[in-house]
C-alpha cells in the first residue's frame, strides 16, 4: 500500500528554512532525506501488499461495544504470537496509537488499532475489558535476539528490510501524523483521504513486521522467502499427523542412541511477542541449512495433538499397552472440566 506523492510536495535540501535553530535545522535535513528516499523507493518498487482476506481490522476506543470486545478477546486467547507497533503524535510527541497484529494458526488474523487518546474512563467495565487484552498478550515470552546492529554504527530499517527481502515498497509517508486523532471511520472527523492514508499506514506498518517474522527468526535466505505463501508467513505453522514419527523402543526404555545428524538449534517461534518501533534488521542472502521436520522431532519428548477443546490424544506404543491403559485410566480423565479442577487443586 502506498500513497501518491507529487514532486511539488517534496522538500529541496538545497533550500532549508532560514529561521530554524541548529537542532531544528538538523531534524529538517534528516526528515528531508527520508522524504526523498521514500519517493525514490515509490518510483522504483511495487507497493507492499497483503490481501484483505488475511486480516480484519478493529478500532478500540470508548465507543466500542462489549460484544465486539468479547469477540476480540476470544480471538486473542486463541493466539500465542503477536506483532506490536506504536505511533507517537506529531505535535505532542506522546504515544497515541498501538497496533497489534495477531498471528493465529489459521487466517484471518486481526489488526487492533488501540487509540490511546480515546479510551473510556478507567473505572468503567469497558476499560477493564480493554485492559484485560494486555494480560494475555503480555504473558507470552518476549523474543528479540535478532539485533546485530547493537554496539555498532549500523542502522536498520523496516522499509529497507521489505525492499531488500520482498522487492516491494513500504510507504512511510505518514510516519509523522496527528495520531491522537480518532481513526475509526464511524466517528472520525478527519478528511476521508487523510483518514484512509493514516489507517492504511498503521495497518501495513505492523503487518510488515509479521510478514518478516518467520524469515528473520528462522534465518531464511531469499530463495526460501520467494517460495512461501502469504498465508504461511502470517500464521503459526502446525505439525500434521503425517509429519509425526512412530515412537522408538529407545524412547520407551529411556535410552538414547548417538545420532550422526548435526542438529541445529532453531529458535522457538510458537509463542512470542515481536515489537517494532521504527525498524527491523535486514535479511541475509547467505544460504542457511534448516533442520527437517523429522530432525526437529528428535528433540521432542512427546506429542500432544488436540483436535478440539474437549479431546486429548496420547500416543501409545502397542495394542497391549493401549488395552492396559484403557482398563486403568477413566475415559473422561483428561476432559476439560477435570483438567481445570485438577489445576485448581494444585494451586
């Protein structure tokens, strides 16, 4: 998604304002260079795009209904991976907007635009429900190991990462905007063109983080990125029954045979929080060897596959053991109600 910028709207670095102090003049040059770079990318690359069917957008503010909020909460509780972005208001410089993208096991995900200047009073039920969103999101482990520029003079940029990895243009024209203004089209007083551009910017800025999540955390090369679908980038991969191996006698006896495989540690991405403020490191185009699914499963001690909330599947080695366990373990021992009851007893 990109916004049309006319050449007449561009600043001329050779003609700075004459009434600016030294610090303000430095910022003027910095912003001018960013504007010119953004325009150059716009001319030479197709816009970054994610199909609308991949996500739904929800505005959270004091006008949202409890029913809508419950829908969002239920979806968030089904997810364990999120990308988060933030925007500060151009004039107050205060945090005004938080964008949250859920990364579910199956599309669509949702993009939440949390409008901080338009929340309900803190002593209301609606505010408490909104606050509860953070309890689940913040309970996930935070993962940010890919920051190689720390301690160096190198810079990193989400826009450059998208250009390098996807050969697409992520427009940053609306970075400095009046983000304290209400963005929900049902209630906003902003002109329609401005509102649409700001909303699209906010959505795509956080979607770009999720889009590059797996390639960065799994150290993909560019060839791997070109082969995958958008759906696989914006979801959490799940194992299927066809990818599971039989349990060996060594696993049953508690012994382990030496392996000739060179196992590669792969970062766990099933539950994480990825936060972006302004940037993301560039991907490497060096080929990277990733472990195959069977290799990964060598490190797995057990397999637990849940097909619905009331069923638990446990793999048993042979028919004799299965019959033995069926006689000693009640069939309803692992249903949802018993699990919750047992968990409460352990507290």
